């Protein structure tokens, strides 16, 4: 596995691969790999000739009061895990080379970034779409792989690619969960043992909603009453949002017709956790 730090070297390598007719797959990450990241890489390894994983804790997607400085990092372990999967290039740029002095260009996807996490983190998606577009330009992938855990991010990137006619496919891959249902996230590390138990409210709420909809319940009010009760089970949980949305536009819906996404964000102590669930009406 090669480690490339310089953006220009990354683009030169990508253009060489392209000229040789290779299919490039990109898995963008902020490092501190867990099984969720590894599942994206394993998928990428299967569908591409050249697999690039970017590891960049992108400062422009963190708000001024957020955890940029504390964001967990373990470069040696990440290298080992990426190597085991057969990653060809680990692209690890410095913030100064991605945003050199004088940097002033940002890209914004408008509607789908307004609600959910966009409402609580007003500059977050502008940072995500900007860095992802830069990564696409540097790595030149035909396929980019994102986790469904950050569902609004996935929909936003899909919109970016369609709206700007970018020549690549964006693939969303399923959430990987711990044995007890907690969605894997680098931020789970911040939870103390009690908070870790409390965090299961997200999975419980999601499962209850899935069961209700599969059993024929379609009314937002009744589904969300159950979700709210389960999220509020422990007094340490603060709900940032709980929303029932159309899976492709992220617009709030009152009635489930076919399928919906339940999107959840809670704060437990100092940690903000998100999760989401596909709710499907049963066909029978
Ligand atoms: O999902 C992430 O880890 C980040 O938002 C991404 C896509 C790597 C952009 O910095």
C-alpha cells in the first residue's frame, strides 16, 4: 500500500491509472477505522481495480464549538487495517495542502442540507461537499462509496454528483452495528459505560418504528410518539431531532407510503450520536 500525502501526487497517480483504463474506487474517510469503514473498503476492493482510501479530518466541516481537536486519530492502526484489506493508496493530505492560504471556494447543495443535521450544524454540509468534490477531482474515481450511517450526507453527495454532472457513481452501503445494535461510529469512543447503555435508545426506537410500519401503521404522529418515548427513556438523553422523511428528498412526511427514513440525532453527555432506519410497509 502506498501512502500519498501530496494532492498533486495523488492526482498524477489517478490520471495514470485512468490512462491505463483502470477503474478507480474512492472511500472517503476521516480515519479511526472501525468495521463500518472496513466494510466500505471491502466493497470497494471487490468492485474496482484501484482502491483509494482518503484519510483527512476535514476542518471545514466542523463548527467552531465542535470536536475537531479531539476527533480520535490512530494513524498506525488505520494503516495496518487498510493494508490488510488491500487498499492500493491511502491518501492522507495535510489541511494546509487542501486549503492553502488564499483558499476561498466552496460548494453548497441547497435543499437537502437544510433540515436534520444541517439545522443543528449550519456550516457542516458546505464543508463536506467542498472536500468531497476536491477529493473527486484529485482521485478521479468512477465509483465513490459512502456509509448509510450518515444518510443525509449520502443523499447530499448523490445530489451534488447529479447536479454538477460529475462522471461517477455514488454507492451507499448499509450501516454496520455492534452486536447490541449501536451503529458503529468513531464517536462511540467518547461514551462512558453508562452512556454506552443509554445510546441503545436509538436502536430500540428504530426497531420499534420498523415494527410498527411493517405491521401497517402509517401515521407519523403515532410512529413518532413511540420513538419519542423510547428516546426519552433515560433523562441524560437530549433529542436534537427525530424526523420521518422521504428517503430521497428528505422532506418530512405525515404518512408512510411504501417507505420512509426515520432519522435520529441525540446528545448523551458530551456526545452527539446519529442513526437512521428504513421503514417499509409490508407488501402483503
Ligand atoms: O463521512 C465522513 O467521514 C466525512 O464526512 C467525509 C465524507 C470523509 C468528508 O470529510
